[in-house]
C-alpha cells in the first residue's frame, strides 16, 4: 500500500514537471473526449422521447447536485490556495528572519560575529542550492538541518559584554526562533496534499455532473455535444488548477527561492564594499 502511494506521488510529481500548457491541454482533451463519448453512448441507449418525460425532475435534481458540487469545488480550491499562500508566507518569513539576523549581527561582538554570519550564509545557500531543488522533485526535507544547527552553535558561542551587545543578542534569539518556525512552515507546506478520498469526490462528482447533462433531450446532437464539451473544458480547467496548486513547491506555479537569493545578493554587495 505504501509502495502504491509512493508510485502515485511520483507520477504526480512527474506530471507537474511537464510544461503547464501541455498538461492542461491534455487534461482538457481527455475530459472533453470522455464527456462527448458519454453523450453519444447515452443517446444510443436512451431514447430522447423517454428523456423528455423526466426533463422537469432532472432539472431540479441537476440544480441541487450542481450547488453541492460547486460548494465542494470551492472548498477544495480555497484549501489549496491557502496552502500555497502559507508556503509563500513561510519562505518570505524565513528569508526575512535571515536578513534581519545578518543585519543585527553588526551589533554583536566582533570576535564571534564573522562565524555567525558565515553559518547563516551557508544555511541560506543550502536552502537555495539543495533543499529547494529537492522539494521541486517531491522529496521530503528533514525538519532538522545541520546548517541550522551550526547557526545555533555559533550563536551560542557569542559572549555579549556591553549593554548594546546584550540588546542585539536578545533580539537575535527572537529572530532565530522565527527562523526555525518559518522553516517548519515551509517544510510542512512542501508535504501538503489533498487526501485521496477528496480527489475521488472531485473526480466522481465531476463525472456525475457531466452525466446529468445527458439527461436533457435535444434534437440537435451537435449543439448538445458542443455545450457538453464546453462544460467538460471548464471542469477540466478547475481540476487542473486544483492539481497544480496542491503541491506548492512543484510545477510551474511553485514557490521560488527568490527571496533567499535576494538576501544572498544583498549580503554579497555589502561584503564587497
């Protein structure tokens, strides 16, 4: 069972690595193809005259099912959107904490300041060069980082003497705690995904909604098929959007390490002066 889940996740990550327009186009084509095929089969199996007899009841049931499915889709889209925002907020907060720690390190004792700054830069480089590429591949990132542990060890070696140094030291402790919390938020976001049961409801509910459209009789099969194709396209776009946002650090709309890179670039410019 665990092997099956890993295989499914690998397939999802592989699909998200493909160009978004290509995957979106394929999803729409498959959905529309299945929807129109279902219409053709339904019209051959169920006579239009018989469907006309239950047209009024089908309309009421379709409206109810449509409202329920719309609520489900809205709920899922809000959930994945919040997950994406949370991941972005986590990366921004982590990068901001690093930037503030580097800035405040100027007020720490000079004897131990350099080692602390270097360990912070090493941690940031590790996030950009190692952790983000691994997250894009769907790998699990360890909560405990050797580079972050080194940051703490170098910080604990600092011995502030003056009142000014003590104030900067105490403020840096708060920033280090914020850095650890933001790191956990980022890692948690990289592992977030929609439960399989919810995907069953989304896909199954979408199929049921398309099947409902077959229950309305029409003398013009071309117009009926075109309308169902449009409905299938809209459904496919919504499902693909949900699929793409489900993994905040994978795919074309993934969170980028730009904030960390900005910190490194700014520090390089300051160090060069």
